[in-house]
């Protein structure tokens, strides 16, 4: 271990902070259309179901603004760049955000603890976190405009109802669904995940769409479906 002077450490810290994106107006590659508020789609489903990959194809082929919900919870820029690497890998290298208000950062930390309960099967309440995300989406839609797609695993009908209440009647959920063996196969394609963590992810419970649930499309994914089929 090599010790460095306090001044040098501060320079490194400042450079790290300067490299972050700004919370109030995260940079993105979309054309600004603030007067045009278009479609609003939220893709949900368990890990490995293809939420982020579907959203990115909607961005690349249909000009949707793609907002990665997990990035908001992780205090990162939710606008992932066009990239040759997979959507999930893109989210892991997304830039962190600076100038985040202290109360929001604290609330997201609390939300992270609630999210962690999904891994243990305990009851959780992420209404505070989802409320903040929805407020951010409303603000950013006004700033950027256009058609929007959000990718994020909403665990319960209660949270979906809360999100629909805040974002309004134009929001439509698309709930992806696929068999466990196909989910495990997809998760195992992520080289950086160990088998134990893959099993943990596969056991996360996402409440399926109810037959009486309004503005939720239940979409069954089969092995022979291409990503294009899902998007269409």
C-alpha cells in the first residue's frame, strides 16, 4: 500500500466527483421534444425475462426514450447509451449522479434496504422509492418529450397501482413472463453471475398481472420468440 498526500487525495476525489453526471439534468443522446408527450410503457418482469433488452430495442428501432429504472435506484444516469454490449452490462457501467439532494439520497438508501428483502422473501414496502422514481420520470418527460419506455421489475400489484396513480392514465405496463428453465438459461448466460446468485435471482417473486388489472398486458415469452417478436 502506498500512502499519498492529503492534497493529492483531494484531487483524485474531486476528479471522481466531476466525472459523474448531474442529477438535475442527466445527459442523454435523445433529441429534445419537450412539447411532445407521447406513449408511456413500463416493462416489468423477474430477472432474466428481457426487460432491458426489450426496452433498448424499442429505443434503437422505434425511437423511444429508454429509462432504466434500476439506475435511478442506484443513483446512476438512467439514460443508457447506444452500445454494442448487452443492456444489462450497459447499466453496470452507467455513470453515477452528483448533486443529488440529501433527502433523496437518504430515501433511496432506505429503498435499497426494502429491495434487499426481495432476496430473502420478506415483505417489503418500496412505495417511497417508486414515488421518487415516478416524480423523476414526470419531470424528465417534460424536459425531453417523446415516446418513453421504462424497464424495471415492479414486484407487486400494489406498487403497479401506485405507479399508475402517479404517472397517469396513459401509462401501460407490459408484464413479461417465461418458464423457470428458460429464465435460468438466460441468467446463466451472464458470465459474471455465480450459480448461487443466479438461483437467488430466479427465486425473486414478482406478482403476476391479475385478470382484472387495468392497463397491464401479460406477455408470455417462449423459447422460439425473437426479441423483435416481443417488441412488436
